[in-house]
């Protein structure tokens, strides 16, 4: 059963990393409005609405499906590390599962909110833009602006793995330091499409690490 969960966790981690690659590619190409970051909020919203089907599909992949698969990865890591630090991994897994729920909620709110904003945009683009920015603030509060919950999960898992010498030591330090930086210093950049998704991108290194280790079922001991 343990080996089976390691394989399932490895597949989940590979999917998470793949979702980032696809998500970034779409975000930086098709979802970028003319003018890029210099585009006004009204122009950004107009571009999103013109590609609403793609935007909703993008949200489903990088938030809803990502969050669901994240829950599997959390359980797999728990099974992988809990034998050496049961209480710490209970804390870590609690944060991980909460983060999974927040990520799913973020994507669902974005898609439902976009449908409402689209109707308002026909009558009053300015009011629609205000509503979309307000909606984006809610998304950021759930997990896009600071990523506190996800950061705590990665930090605790990295600490446990470091203590058990279960994963590469250097990457455990990366997980601790990098995620601590995001928790302590939220991004003050102005609103723009996919900001919360970019804030989750610093987990990609940790996820890639998990891919190799979980799928192999081996124990790393080096630095």
C-alpha cells in the first residue's frame, strides 16, 4: 500500500509540475493583452472576456484540477514521511489540505465571477472592471496574494525531510528559505491576470523534487 501511494504521489507531483508549464505558457502568450503589463485594467478585462472560454479552462486546470491533485500529493507525502515525524506531518498535511481547498475555491470563484462580470461589462465596462478587481482581491485573500498556508505546508515538510534526511538537503533549504520569503513579503505588484498563479510558481522546484523522490520510492541522503 505504501509503495502504491508513492507511485500515485509521483504521478500527482508530475501533473502539478506539468500544469505549471502549460499554465505559464498560456498565461504568457494567449492570455496576455496587447501592451502586456502596461495595459489598463479595462483593457485586461476586455481581453479576458474576449477569450473567456480559454480563461475558464485555464482556471479549471491551474486551480480546480491542480487543487484536487494537490490533495493527493499531500497524502502521499504524509505517507512518505509520517513514520519519522508523525505529529509534524499531521500539522503539515493539515496546512496542505487547507491549501488544496483554497486553491480549488479560488478557481471556482474566478469562473463564476467572470460570468457575472461579463454581463455587467456590456452595460458598464468601468463598473465591470471595478467588480473584477474586487473579485481578484477576494482571490488574493484566499491564497494568491501571500500564499501563507501553502508556504507553511512546504516549510514544515521541508523541515521534516531535512531532519529525516529523506530528500536532498540543499532542496530542503530552498523550500524553507524560499517559502519563508513569500510568507513574509507579499507581492505589492498591481492587479493583473493570473497573479495568484504566479505566486504559486515558486513551489515548482519543490514539486519537481517530490516527483523524483516519490516516484522512485528511494531515500536521498546527500546535500
